[in-house]
């Protein structure tokens, strides 16, 4: 009898996952208190961490006064901050959000519940309901262009790849080798989920204007180019056969265009009067085959890396265990 009475208590204690709210922060003194208070109200059981990234205002002091755990990351860039947060913090569920008060903190419980109940590894709060003036036209176009590019190259997974509002499982965070330094971190997070074929979802959320007087840290052109460069680098790293295969195809077609007149002339006359063109066509064809075989070799290496990451991912338990424990409690 004592065992039966005690078992539900154990389940009740373990059925609720520990939640860490992660707020990267750089000069967000005008918004950080409100962001912390909104998440405290939405997720009262969560621990809120603010990682200050060399702010020149009083962001850290305000966050500490508001009840957050404040830490610092001296290397400038959001990617460095995320790398430090993922390494330092242990939790069952991680919610990461920009600290500029543009994202809907009130949606956090729904995002967390979706992750747990459906056994997902990442839920993205997509900026579907944007307030007028919240989304600059250049940012909106850049997001659409880069998201479309990733969907074409890595698979149709997300419509808002650059959202800064995400919920992760522990096994996503602890299997994610962060390489990005700045705002390209969202691209890397997205491609990591797509390449390991993790269960993930998007949930529409409200996107609001920044508080009056605060400024966006995102530079449309320079950060857009860095994200584009990151996509190219990840394509080479994660899908080398696709990249080098496309290069090989281009070189192969160029060689045919250059060499066809030479071959036709040789068949007709038995002469090769345009020797430089013939040598150029031969050289381009050799490059095409070198590119193809480079892609095949690198693809083998990539598969080995992917298998290692997948094995590390599978070593950690799914969040479904919390959903199962909740069902046991309800059944009891």
C-alpha cells in the first residue's frame, strides 16, 4: 500500500521537465526587464538566464534586479553567446528568445507543451502575425530569400528560418556543435535539425515592434551576406556531393560547348586546327571529373560525421518520457 501511495509522488515530481529560458543580451536596457517579467509570468517554473554580451548600458544590472541569473560572454556575437549558453546550462527543455521584447512571451507554454506532447526536438515560434512596422521590408525580403534557399538545398522544413524564438530538447542542444559567431546562428540551428531529420515544428506567434528608443542589432546587408556565406559553408560541409556535383555538371556542360565544334571539325576534316580550344575543353572536362570525385569522397566523410552526431543525439532521452509520465499520473 505504501508503495502504491509513494509511486505517484515520484512520478509527479519527475513528470514536469526543468525549463531554462535563455536570453542573449546586448544593450537591451530598455526591454530586458519587461522580457524577464513576461517570461516569469508565462513560465513560473523556469529559470531565466541572461547572458550579457559586452553591453555598454545597464542591461546586466536591470536583469539581475528583475530576478534573472546573469552571466557574461566576452566574445562579441550572438553565436558565441549561444555556444556558451548551450555548454553551461543543464535543463530538460531550453527556450531561447531575443531580449528585445518583440517576441510573444505569452506563447511560451504552448511552445513547450507542443515540444513535450509531440516528442519534438525543436519548435520555432514563426513570426506569422507581425505588427505593422515590426518587420522592416528589407529584413522580410532577406528572410524569405534565405529561407527559400535553405528549403531548396536542405529540405522543406521551416518557413521562418531566422526566427529568434525557439524551444529545444536537451538532446538537440547537447548534440549541436555550434560553429557560428553572429546572427547566422539561426541558420545553423535550422540546418542541424534538417540534416539529422529531427522531429520539429513551427507555431505562429505574434511579432511586435521594438520598444521606442531601442535599435535592432541586425545589419541587413552585412549580416545577410554572413548568413549567405554560412549557408554556402554548411552546404559544402553537410551536402558536398550536391555542391561539387553541381560544379561538375557546370564544368561538364562548359567542356561540351567548347569541345563540340572541335570534335565536329575533326570528324569532318580529320584536322584539329584549334588546338588551344581543344586543350581548354579537355582541361575543363578533367576538372569536372575531379570535382565529381571530390564530392563523392567528401560525401563519405560527411556520412561518417553525420552518423557520429546521430549516435550522440540518440544517447540522450526524448522529451516524450515527460508526456508518458503525465499520462501515468492522470491514469492513476
